[in-house]
């Protein structure tokens, strides 16, 4: 009877902690609490380790199994909104760091699963900090202060140019060197704004931007934003400029590239040359007899190194990888 009561108490305790805010959870996986949690309760905490396995569904990464040398195995669960820094370098064995807000409820099962908002593949050539930066551009833990240059590349999480004030936002900051002062100071290489506020202003005139493929301006229908904020680009003009043979299967309403890559109209399920399917968050659409696909198609399906909007133009090329 005594053992039965003990087991019952343990089960009840397990049920009580099954779902709790992350800020209440003690972990060895390298979380960093905010310096002033009362004023900014939803700052980010991070968990890091080495990737053990990568789980995908429909060509999209859904979870990462990670091993931390002290706390052991855990998982990052991912969604369409998870932002990657250095995704092209992600593989089994990669050292990564995942960020999530400290007030996010976490279901405690074993191994634990953490819903990551940002995943960073670690590299020696850069540092990345995800945090709330106040009106003085100082992080919530008072460890880093930003001194942005006038031409600082800043975007939102969808890659759209951001022209508002980056202060008083949750930011992804990529930088190299910082001073040894307290707080350390740095001039960031780039910044991603993770949410909107009253000061948010986006440059939405992608329809006026030239499209540059392999350093050449091409004649193409204008790009546009869909209802989900994705940049949609003309498929045929860009693909042919990249050297692909484009064909139309009218009976099945499928565009093919080099007879292997499949783009089914109205279905968010793209197939690459190796037979892998990809879900990109937007289905291909036909506008005025032209097929448009999300900008991520060119990197994830065609395996082109770069596809981004920056400095008033849309660039697609196989040049040096841009993180």
C-alpha cells in the first residue's frame, strides 16, 4: 500500500508539471533569464546542443533531436514560423542553439520538447543574439548594446525590408566583434525584426523592384506579396534565366522544370530533382497566365544559393551564400 500511495503521488506531481511556462522550469540546457523579467517577461531563453537527428514531413523540417552534454537528449519542435539562421549548414552533428520566449507553455514529457521560434546553426565566423532590445538598443540582459550603421540590413521574419525603428523590438542580431565593455557594444551585420509594433514600416513595393538573376537584370512580370506576407515571384522567367527547361502540363495543371521538378498549381507541395517534396507555406498560383511561386522555392527546391530582397531589388543567384 505504501508503494502504491508513493506512485500515486509521483503521478499527480507529473500531471501538475506536464504543462508549465518555461520561465518556471529549471534546466541544465543553458537558459539565460532576463535581467529585468518584470518589464520584459517574454524575452528569449536558449537551449543548445548537437543535432542527433532531423525529422521532416512533406519536405519541411518538423523537429530536431538534440543532445546537450550535461542535460542529455531533448527536441526542438518547429513550425512554418520558425526562423533559421544558417539553415543551409544544418545537418546531423551540427552545433545549434534554439530560442523560445520564456513565457511559452512547454509540455514536459521525456525527452522534453521545446517549441523553437529561432534556430541558429553555430559558426565560428559570426555570433547571433536573440533578445528584446530597448529604446537604447540594449538587450534585456544588459550584455549587448547595438550601434547600427546607417546602411544596416534589416528585414522582418519573411525577408521583407524593414525601415522602421528597430528599437523596442525582439530582434535577431548577427554580428562578429564586440567590445569588452559592460555592456559589450557591437555594430551588427544584420538584424531581423521578429514582430510588429506601432513603429513598424515595411517597404512593400516589390512590384516595382527589378529582378536580378546571376547578376543580370531580366525581363519578368512584377513580384507581389500574397495574403500571408510571402514574396511571390514569376517562375518561368527566373527559372529559364537559371538554365532550367520549363514546360506546362495543362491537363494536370503542373509546371515541370527539366522534366523532374514538379510545381502543381494550387498545391503547396513542390517536388525537387531528387524526388523530395517541400512545403513552402504558399501554393503556386497563376496570375494573368503566368505562374508565381514563393521566393523560398528557388533555394529550397531548385537549390540556388541565394534568393532574397535587399537594397531595392530581388536577387537570385549561386554566388557566395548569404545567411
